[in-house]
C-alpha cells in the first residue's frame, strides 16, 4: 500500500519515475523566457532537489522538507539557498501546470528571509589604492590592458559582471564618452557616461589587442581564443588579481565600493546616486546609506560606554 503522503508524478499516458525527472526538468527550463545564463543556472541547481527526492522519496511535503534540509546547511549563504529553492519551485509549478504533477506542492512555502543590512563589505579606499597602484606598474601587454579595462569598468562605472561580458565594441562611443550596457534583468541597452580613466583604459586595451568589432572582452587562452568572456572568467581574472595583492574580497565588492563612494560624495542624495548605480529602487541605496551613517556614528557609540571597563 502506498504511503499516505506519497504523491505520484504522472502524465496523461504513463507514470513518470524519479529517474525521468532530470530530463523533464531540463525540458521545463528550456521553455522558460529567461536568459541562457539563468536557464543554465536553473538546470544546475535543480540537481540538488532531485538528488534529495531520489534519496528520500517524493511526496506532497518534499518541497517543504527540501527547504528544511537547506536550512540545516551551514555551508550555503541564504541567497544561495533561495536560488536552490527557486529552481525547485519553478520546476514543480511547471510540472503541475503541464499535468506531470497532480498538485502544486510549493504553495504557502516562503523563501528564506535575508536581512538587507547583512551584506559583505566591499573594497575600501586603501584596498582600491593598493590595486590601482599595482596595476599602474604593469607593462602594457594585451593581457594587462584587458585587466586594466575590466578593473576600470568595475571601479569607475560600477558595472556588474554580466554587464561587462555583454558589452560589444560597438557599444563604446568615445566621441560622446558613453557606453551602452544591458543591465540586470533588461532586454534593451541603456547609455552610461564613461569616466576619463575608463576611456583611457578602454582605448589602450582596444589598441593593444587590435580589436575592432564583436565582443569587447574575449578569451586569450588557446582553448577559447577570441570567444566572449563568461562571468566566471571575469570573476577568476579579478579574483586572482585581488588574491595576489592579499585582498580577500569578491568582484561584487567593487560595486559596493562604487555605490558607497558616490553616496558619500553626494552626501546621501540617493536620487542623484541612482542615476549612476542604476538601482531600480532607492530601498537598496538606503541600506548602503544606513550602513555609512552607522559606521560614522561608531565613535559616539563607543563613547557611550567609555566609563565601563572589564
């Protein structure tokens, strides 16, 4: 007799076994209107859920049990856990819609909550000086000019990794001093003004590498010669550079530095800052602003307990 909570995955013609679900999940994600990078990420992350159900069986509580198992993992950040949940939820909802699953077992199950104030610090002024001073000393080789161009887009423009790899040579206009970028979650490209240091770095890079069209940043390795760089490649290039300098920060730390620096310069005028950071909502910028104010107020906080010693 089947267990009370057992939930059979079915379609109109035949039962669908757990072994079939990987192929089914792949087909589900193929039909989604998302970027190829997002689709690839979903296909990768669904594996954890499928392994979980393969080991413990599949029933109407599987999604909730999967969330509970993620909650116990100390090796995954909250944001990462939510990405695994999202992949499983999308698959299960679509499986239900297509009739492969008789019920939507994801209803009323929330994602993990994450404090918006709990964010890793970005690069600080001293680390940026260490980095830029080191880069200035590098010889003008094709590889080094590419590194300088990438760093300039991170430091002076605050671009995300995906925005950098989507750039084409035609998107750079040195006459108007602008670049057209495809932002996060956007289908079109929007113009941004380029900092003089960015223009200088891009010109040197294009000249040194003799690039006239196509993808702005391409691989220089023998295996992927002239192919567009991936976000992973950008991350690896930057991570190696930071590690060599003893800086333990991530690529996203540049965007944190960029945003924080602008908020300080514009004295908390978030509307002005948003023009450069391109945040869709001022809520996230307010989080940055609150963190800046909180750090600035630390001396007064320390002073409040100055008379207490242990």
